[in-house]
C-alpha cells in the first residue's frame, strides 16, 4: 500500500520481499478458500479515498470475501505499480540496513545491495514466539501455523481423523479449525487458552457514534466501565465499534502504565469483541462446539512429550487443582504474533535494533515511532503496520493501515521534496 501510494506521487520505490508472497503477506497468501476476511468487503479497499475499490470486485460490500481473493486484489495493485515502472520488486530477504552520507544501503541475502533515500519497514507481524511447555512435543508441534508443514499436518490429521490440540483460541485458531473442517476432519479438536475466550461473530446493529470529548481518557479502568455501561444501553457491538474512530487517540491518552494494564488484563476481552469473525464462521463454531467436535478449554499446558508418534500434553484447566494428560496427533501453536519485538528472528529488524537505528517502544511490542510513523532515532526511516502497534494499537487491520500508508507516503514526499 505504501509503495502504491508513492507510485501515485511518481516516487519510485524498491519492494524487497523474502517470503515469496509479495503484496499478499501472511494474512492474504493463504490458498485455503475456507479462510475468510473478518472485515466486510466495503471496508477493505486499499485506498482510504476510494472506499468501494475492493467491494466493486465482490459486487457486495457486506460480503466477507475469501482472503486469497483479497490477496489477489492487493497483488494486482502492486503489479500495476510495477508495470508503470514505479516499483521494482526484488525477491530476497533484507538482512541489514546501513545509513551513510548518501542514504540507506540495504543488504539483500545473495543479491547486490540496494541504495535508497528513504527506508520503510513493513515486515508485518512476527511469527509466534516459542512456548517452552511445548518443546517436548518434538515434531508433533507445529510452531508456526502459516507454513507448508502446518498445511501438511492438517491434511494428515484430516485423512486419519486424529485428535489435535490448538493452543490459542483467537483468529489463528479459527483458521486452523476452518481448514480442518474444510478437509473433512472428523476427530476431536481441543482449543486451549488461559481464559478460553473465542472471537465473537459480526451481526447487524444500529451504530451509536460518540464524540471524543465524551469519552473518559487516561485510565483503562474508567474506560472499561464506560464501555460496559454503554454496551448495556446500545449493545456491545455498537459500543465497541463507536470507539473505532478514536481508538488511536484513546490508546495514546492511556500512557505506558495503563497500556500495560490493558495488555495484561483487558486485551483478551478486547480482541474477541473487537476483531470479530464472519457470521457464517461464528455459526459453524457454535455448531461444532454443540456437537462436541470442538472443545474450548480455559487452562494452560504444563508439559509435553513425544510418544509413539503422538504428542502427550499435560493440561491444567483453570481453577482446577488436578492436571490431565491427553494424546494428540499434532499441537498447533496459535498464540498469535510474537509479543516481544526484542525476540524477533527477522534479520533486518534485529540488526536495526542491535545497531541502535531503531529501538523497542515502551511496551516492547513494536518499534518506537512518532505520530508520523518515523522510527525514533532513525533518519529517513519509517515503520508501518503491526510494527507500530505500541504507538497506535489499532494499526493491524486494513482500514487503519491504509490511512497510515497514505500518510507515510505524504511524509516521504515532503521529506524528499
Ligand atoms: C491470518 C490473518 C488474517 C487477517 N485478516 C484480516 C482481515 O480480514 N481484515 C483486516 O483488515 N485485517 C486482517 N488481518 C490483519 C492485517 O491485514 C495484517 O496484519 C496486515 O496484512 C499486515 O500487513 P503488513 O504488510 O504490515 O505485513 P504482512 O502482510 O505480514 O507482510 C510482511 C511481508 O514482509 C516480508 N518480510 C518480513 N521480513 C522480511 C525481510 N527481512 N526481508 C524481506 N521480506 C520480509 C514477509 O515475507 C511479508 O511478505 C489479518 C492478519 C492475519 C495474520
């Protein structure tokens, strides 16, 4: 999106992409038709100023399109910019970046370095972090659900109806369940997380907008109490969505102490109400839970081991003193993107952090950036998307990222005059 915005202004850019999914990224490179957008087509345009751009393709702005179709849409925007000569696409992993008198030099594994006047970091979500209690599961553990080995494991258990354990009960869990279901898996699925909360479904509601002046700021407890009262009056969907236009400013009003309290105590509730799933997907989950095919458990994994080609996992359910062992064919780590940026294995990010070109934000979940998305301490260095969630929080979905991408392109144009 940033490259396309720059192309609109006649600014040439080089896009370096190392995963073979340029334009699509992790979310939209899925090939599984069961994976749907969790935002209606009408809100998924890549351009904030051409709202109907994606919905024109689907013919209905209320539809929850397949994510692979959305990936094709984004890729077509990139292809157009490449065809116009504004974007050069390099397939390779960016492994370092150095700032010299003549600007940035970006090292690309196995290829010649790339020179640039400005550098934008758009490396997205980092793969899930390690769960020490699952180390013992050996090759029965799928530590990254977005890989080819995860697809192979799903195909294998679907063919044998073997039981699986999914650790994490958010949107990634939903994806794995949908893939298993689409492939005809008839075995038991247990989904486990500390609180056992699962994403709620979208449904029509009457919007109840609020003014920023009328919202409590600076304290997470007061904000949540406001939200609860408001939900009782107008319904929880209308209440939570009324915060959307103000969420970045509200987040910044909290300050680091209350932001930490939010992450520790409120985040799971926020996520399941705010990041909702398509209605048909929500219905399917309810059906599967009702039939006992999907069991959602609140608890945590204590230990694991690999035995007789299975994973044996020791689980302690919430508020229960005893532990229980269960044997499954595979355990999927669906705990979501890495929470601590310092643990990133991305070579470019590690080098930038290690050499002081960038630093972690106060919460340690992304990079420290200013309101203009410029990386603090870096020169002519910007970050976009999930990397900036410490500064903006609501910056992981397309309706927010597209605004940021346009603003960054404007800022780059001003900077380069
Ligand atoms: C499964 C899933 C479903 C989602 N569904 C929705 C949805 O329905 N609606 C919505 O609005 N939002 C959704 N999101 C959120 C959102 O759209 C994504 O977070 C968004 O795509 C992030 O875009 P990005 O370009 O910053 O990162 P990504 O799309 O992750 O792209 C980052 C790219 O950088 C590459 N890369 C990383 N490091 C390097 C390196 N060192 N060198 C070269 N290349 C590198 C990666 O290969 C990747 O292609 C979803 C997210 C996920 C994970």
